[in-house]
C-alpha cells in the first residue's frame, strides 16, 4: 500500500504541488527519502523518527521509502517534515489514508513532536485553495495562511494534535486570519524647513509612482525628505497587499500572521551585494527590489553602490519584474517599485556650495556622478537639485501643509488612475502606461506639444525621456484635477527633467 499526502516546493512566489508518497515494504529496516531532496529534507527522517518515538509510535522493522514527486523538481527546506510524517502515519494506518491524501501540509518538526513555524504559508494556502485541499500547518503559521479565504486552514501545535484531529479525538478549529497591522508615521513633511520644490517632486512621484533622484550637498535634507515618503503614500489595495505579502512570506517577514496595508519602504546600504539587491543566493531568494514591490526602494549614496548592481536595476525598472537566473534555478519575482535615489554632487559633497568650493571643480563632480550611467540616469522621471538650507530658514515656523494634506491629494490622484486603468489589468499608475495607452491618456494640447518638441530638440531628449515627461505631465494634471494635459503641465514636467542650468 502506498499512502499519499501533499506539500509544496517554492519557485519564487509560486508554490508548486508536490506529492509525498510513502511505502512500507518487507526488507531490511531502512528509512530513505528520494525525489531530489536537499540536506534539510534528507534530515527529516531523523526528526520524524524522534517525533514518533515521543508519541510512543514504533516504526516497523521494514523498509520505509518516501518519494517526493515530481522527482526532477528540487526540494528544499524543513517544511517537508510534516507532510512526510503525515504520509507515514497514513501508511501505518494511524490516520485515515483518504484524509491524508486530501491534505496539503507543511511544517518543521521538533524532536519532541512540536511544530515549528515555517516560511511560505501564504503561497502554500493559494495552492491548497486552487487544488481544493485542506491546508495543515504549524499553529504559528496558520494566521498568515488563513488570509486566503478559499482555503480551509488547520493550525496544529504538535504532531500529536494532528493525529487526534484526523482520528476525531480532538478536532482542531479552522484558523482565523491575523490582524491587519497599521503603521503610525511620526515623520511629517511639516518638519522639513524649506525645500518646497523637493516636496512638490515627492508629491508628484508618489502620485504616479515615478522614479526620482535628489542631488545635493550633505545635510541638505535628502534622506529626511525620503524618510517622509511613506507618510504620503496611500495604503495598499487588497490585491497589492496579497502580492506583497506573498513575497514577504517567503522571507519570513510577516509579523504574527498579520498582513500589512502599509507600502514597503526598503533602504539597503550601499555595501549590499547584487544578490541582496536583485535576488539570488541559495535557492534564488528575492532581493530588496522585490521586497519593495508596490512600495519604495530608497538608495542613499547612490553612486557608492557597485556599478554592476546599479546596471542590473535598468531592466527591472522598465519591466516591473526580475528573472533571477542561477545554475539550478530560474525564478521570476515581481518588482514594481518606486526608486528614490540620493547622491552628493561630488565625492567631497560641496561642489555647488560657494562657501566651501571643491578644489577639483568640475572634474570631481563629473567623475563622481559619472558612476551613474547615462541609460540608468535616463530612467529617472524626476531629477531634483536639493540646495543647502540656510540657518535662518531653520528658525521659521513649521509649514502649514503637512503629510496629511499631501497624502489626500496623492490618494485622489491615484483614485483617478484606478478608474482610468480599470480595463487594463497590467496598468495601475501613470508610470506603467506605454504605447497606445500613453497616447490615449497623455496627448498634450497644441501648445504643450510645441513646447515638448522644442525642448526635445534643444536638449537632445531620448524617446524614453519624451515618454517619461508625458507620464509625469499626466500625473501633474491628475493632481490639478484636469482631464487634459496642457502646456503648464508639460512645462513643470520638463523642469524636473532637465537641469536648471540648461533652462537658462
């Protein structure tokens, strides 16, 4: 007799079904696991044996074979412990075989039989729902998995509780979703003195999910401005929250099973490796750009990042997804983020400060910012020069407009975009529009077109820059409540695209 249970193997955010087959046959006593298991899966036999021993269940003096099908799919992680134990219990006729076969299980076993939480419960619940299986997982992971309404989720504290549930001695109630966690933002735009132009750029970027770069001397407030972006972004929609939480579930970042409606804000250090930023390493795990999906990726000291890391951002910025290709895995992750970069104008940082002039002007600035390639710089919709704040400005009273007022305008603009792209599932914000969709929503009036064509000819704008200006102008029009893109919108979008010096 071959008993069966089910589990999953993770490939990116996809949880692929795996059938766990258990056969107890005559022969020399042995316990083997086949089906391309890694070291953690192979060690499951010792954890399962110890857990069953703690329940006073003795394994028969026969050959026990566990097959993980499909056999050519790599199996990684400790979450295979519970499905292996469940299939073995079914083969020993301790739990009903039909109940085990209709169950998708994942969980790590302690030597005493208690269940340890594992990552990936949310993607596993999606697979269980699609296959109409019961999801069995550790109690600590059940609140996360229960967010998938279509799946019935059972959270067990131990293997003994699993046996009592399937034998009808002590049925376990269905799990309930965790609490929706809300983050209170104590950083307000009202605290930023001066920098009105930079605040306006933040508002436009947040409204249309546009990429922006801020260049200014040390202490001018670049990091302070970026830290206040989460306070003006609208909460995640239910679909976006599920997408983001599935990635965070794979990395074990969900707190007590709660799904956050706050947009991610990731700020990796400039010493981070390519695998940390883009994804990779053992198992091709998601990187910072995927963890920032539907949120913000803030990269301070942008030119200090390795050149290879910066260049790998070019394709994800355009497509909204990244393919992590390794010798044993090709995994695709979503990464539709808003890139916010900050940089000093030169290595010493005071290239534009007349009071502390750089001794190597202009070569210092050219060499330093030259680390950002032209094609990558071309992908920034908004380029802001952040001047130093005068000491007299620091004594001024706080601005009358704070994050709450800006967030209301951003939310209104995003609501307009949600209605606009309702019939286009792949488009959500103005930054996503391209081709025919961009022509339909952002074709300027005659005066705006003449201004844009003149600027494109004078400043040698690329086709990508031309389209990005149209997207920014569309967002500015949305913030102003205008249905059409007009000349003032084009003019303001151009002012954020070309330097102030070039406009003179």
